[in-house]
C-alpha cells in the first residue's frame, strides 16, 4: 500500500501505520522515497527518529513511562517486581528500559514472563500458575489493549486479582480502557496504571462536544491516540502551507532496488520540505502543546489511574521535575517519591490496605540455617530441646536480632534453624563457616565474628554488635594497707626533682639575703642548717626568717605557688589511694605473660586461638580452651602455677558477660584487638546479604527494640561499672605533669641571681680593681667571694654612731633594698 501511494498517487507524506511492526517496513520505504512517515501510535523504543530521519512520531516513546512506573513501585516500598509482557516487538522493546530504571533504585526484577498473543488459554494459565508459586506479588504488565483484556480475564479466573496482589499496567492498556466492555474492565478492579496526561483546554472541550453531538454520537470517549491523530492532521496541514506553491511533487529521480522487492521508488521533492516544516511546527493542539524534539513528542506529565467500580479514577500525577504529585501543575522544591502525594487507591480485593508486595511462596524451599550450639554464654544463643515435641528451641540476643531483621524484609524467608555443636570434641566456628561455603547450610546465625580471612569464602552482613578481643586477668589485693603507701602518690623522679628544687630555692634565697640579713648569717654550720630549714619549712609555711631583698620575695612567691600545687596534688592522690579501691592487675601486659611463661585461656572453638598463635606469637602448648564463664573463673582463680591460667583472651561480648558475673575478681588490661564485629554469614554472592544488612541497620537504630532485647537477656546480669576500664596506667603522679612549674621556678631563680650578681659586681668591682690592681683575674674573683661572705665587712646598724648608720644605709641601698628596719637606739640628733 505504501509503495502504491508513492508510486501511483505520488504522495508527499504518509500518516501511519498503527503498529510498530508495520511502521518498520514503511519507514524503510519512506526513507528511500524521502517521504516523511508520520505515526501517532507506533510507540516502540526501537523505532528511533534520530536513526530514521524521515520518521516522525507524534506520540510518546514507550520508554518514557519507565521512570513513572519505577516511581510508583519505589513510593510504596516494594523491592521486587515481576514483568509480564506481550511477546511482540511492541511488548519486548520496553522491558530493557524498565529493568534499567528498576536497577537504578535497587528494585529487583525477580522474573520475566513473555506471553504470545497466539498462546492458548492453557499456556497462559500455566504461566499464571508459575507467577502464583512465586513470593513476589508486584506485577507490571505491558500489553496491547486487545490482548491485555484477555489476559486479565484469565488472571481473575485463577483468583490473582485478589488481596495481596499489585498490578501495574503501562499506557498501552490504561490509555484504551474506555473501548473495553464492562466485563473486561471488571476483571481489572484495583489495578494501577499510567497514561499521558491531557491538559484540559477550551479547544478540547469544544472538540469533545462536536464529536459527541455531530460526528459520532454513539461512540465512547476519545483516547489519547485520537487526540494525537487529530494533532497530526493539523501539524501536517501547517507544514504543507509552508511549501511554495510552484514546487512540484515528484522529480524524475528514481531509486532502483532489487527486483525481487520492488523495482522503482520515486523520490519526492516536497517530502523533505514537509519534514522540515513538521519539525518547526508549534501550536496548541488537543493533546497539549505541540512541539517535536528529535522528531517526536517529549514526555511531560503522566497521570496515575486506579480502576475502581468499572471505571478509572485519577489518583495522582508524575512529572520528571516534581516526581509524584496530586496536581499536575503544582511546582515543588525537589522531586517527591512519597506515596502520600497520591490519593489512597483501592487495591485488588477491594481493600485500602497497602499490599506488602510479597507472600510465602507455595511449596517454597526453606533455608537451612545453622546456629552454634555451645554450653556457655547462653545470653547470646541458647539451644534447648522441647521435652514433648523433641523440636529444638532456640533463643538469645543474636537469634532475636536475626528474626527482627527478617520481619523487616519486603519478602518472606522461610527457614529452619539447625544447631551445630561447638566444643572440644565437636566443631569450631571456622568449620561451621566452611559448611556455609559449600552450601551444606544456607546461612549461619549466631555470635559469629567477621574476620578478613573468613570473608574470603563467605559473605557477612553488616555487624549487629561491635566486638573486639581483650585480655582478662585477676585483680591484685588492695594495697591501701601498705605501710609505704605514703610514697605512692608521687613517682620517684618527681620526688627527687622536688627535693632538689627545695634545696636550690633555699640556696638562692640565702645568696640574696646573706649580706643584708642577720638571720642568714652565722657560722658555716648554722648557715647550712638555715638553707635546709628555710627550704623545707616553706612546705608547711613554718619559716620564721624575715625576707628583706625584693628579689628574694619574687623567688619565694613563685616557689610558694609551686609548693601549694604540689601539696594539694599529693594530698588528693593519697586520699584517693586510701579511700577509693584501686583495681590493680596481677599482670600488666602480654610481654609479662610471655616472660613468666604463664598459660593462657580462650573460648572453645573461637577464632581467638589463631589470633594468639599467629598474631601474638604465643606457644600453642601454653594455650588452654574453656567453654563457660564458670570454667574461666576456676582457671583464673587457680593461676598458671596451680593448673590454671594467668590470663583469658576473649571476644568482648563474652568478656562482658564473664565480668558482669565476676566483676570483683577480674579486670580487662592491655590493648584491645579489633574485629569487624558480630554478623551473620551467607554463601558468597547471596542476594540476602544486602537485604538483611539493611534490615539489621533498621533494627539497631530502633532504640526501643534494642532496649527491649537487651533488657530481656542482660538485665539479670550484675552491673559492674569498674569493668569499663580497659587499660591500667600508673596511679602515681609523674614529673612530666609538673614540668612546667619547675621550669618557671628555675627561670625565676636564675633571673634573680643574674640581676643580683650584676649589681654586686657593679658596686664592688671598681674597689677590687683599685686595691688589687696587680693581682690576677682569679685572685680578684676570690677577693669578691671573700668580700661577699665576710660578715664583718657589712654589719647591720646596731650602734648609736651616726657614721655607722650612714655607712650601713649606704651598703643596704647598694644591695637593692627599699626599706630597712634598724634595730637599736638611734637618736634623731645622730641622724
């Protein structure tokens, strides 16, 4: 027909055909004849105007609805969908676009089912039964209206249009619901669909009125394809008007093809001009603003419909800019993906309750999940057997976290918990994980530590509990009864530095006061005694000597401040030692364990043994394994010399349970050895890992849920605040803490000595030079020292002689003293 139109009728444009399959052939003919092929219903994404320049699509590409459908699924929180599509070019071309959009938002396409329009009723029912056997209940259907009505009629017959199911149809069905009969629409109750939004306008209302009253009064409502067809005619007419009247229709050039197909195709001269006119045409049509971009209409807004009571009702809209919204022209800040932007739909089964999107599959296989069975630390996992049914009863914190996580998954996980014995004559955690690796078990759930070497052959979920390895040792007896405890507050280097500072400060004050203060004179023994007495009497502020020199006062101000801080710190530390129980370990670190040759304990079957041997270099012959907290206590109480151990190494969750029971006897010391925490193990590549990890995050972030589980399993344990200490440091105050104070004291003392000596040299060096001008330098220095020490040279005023008083005052002024109290009877006439 297309060849005849071009060859005989010499047409310059072709409108149609209706299906994508037909359009593919006509497009090829139009390309050769340079005649634009205009379609308002060939929506397959594989027909691209960019690859076929003479193809114009006055319709929406099917792929434009993929984002809108994905937004609906995402809004209701469904994570898996089933795709059912018509096994034609129209049906299959959309599926890759849908799958891609679902993948972008982490929605899994669990299955795809293609159904041919030529399939018998039996074959269609067989595929529907396969869908029913699956756990996913969110189904996206992409079919033509004629085949879709038949499909949903069969789905209703097998009770799949019922509560729990979610059906979403593409615009191929939802745009053509009106022509269907009541019986067909009745089989689609509760179905959601999307279709292009047609904005209401005055022109559209007038056209509908004319259509109903004059043209086709018996027909149903027009659909989107009718509006696009009407706009196509208008667009083509406007494009033809742009062509000069004198232009001929067909020139003499021919396209020669293989005679087995068609011998000659005439080339249109005006076809290309019409194409250019179409691409430039813009106007307000029945379907909205008409404008072609890349040779086709561009998606702007989709409306979301819900089939209720044999008719479709609009419950919201979707736009690329705003996402989901109740009004098509409402501008928003950002894109919304919330279901609350839509009106509440009626779901299959005539219910308003939002379907979960999944159910327990019919005849589905249960996962075999192994749980560690060991005698100790049952707060995390306890395995018991019902005396009547002989079934295993599994409880514990780890078990409850796992069950809480499963409850949050968007699909069911049928499973059976199988105990796996851990012990000296049974397996280990590593053996358990090896069974998960070879898929003897589908997963392992319990207090399983995530380690780097384990993650090489199994996949772990995110940790539900942080854990590391700590060393537990016995606590020393209280040292408060030690007769030498008064020396403990200060370290030995601080004691020594403090004593030296006392003596040096006394010596500095003696130098500054000796020449002008009688209380710092006397025999050599008296002066040495004065230095030591004055130094240490300051400690309790019991010194009786008067201070005259200002430099001495400056030194003493600094030193008294230092003494005050030292005494207060000493008092506080000693009081703490005498009144507060200090927990001191019998063993400080691993090096001490190795040096003493002590035995070391660990939890039976755990990874700690490998850590001790491979990382901490312990001799394997020095290791002993224990299974319960009571065994830990017994071994530590005996000690390494009496058949026990010197320390226990264990994961934090076990250590905390042990210390909660024996907190007054043991403590944690030394560094901790980090792990990635406790998680659940699955075979490599399991799709459950990601889903359960996300669910675990939700569980541990739910404070009320976690508090309830912790109260259930750990509230009976004895609180022990001292267990929070993980490292032990010296309780003595060290020199470094007071280093700044001693530096300030030293600077003050040295500065005062420098100033004093400078003044002394200035006042006496000239005299020495004059009297002993022939002596050597060291002789002069010796004379200065004698002059400084000689007490008879500079007596303080003690007589009534005016001359002595004046000389004494003169000497005192030279020493830098501001005020002197003269003891003795000095009359005013003498002064």
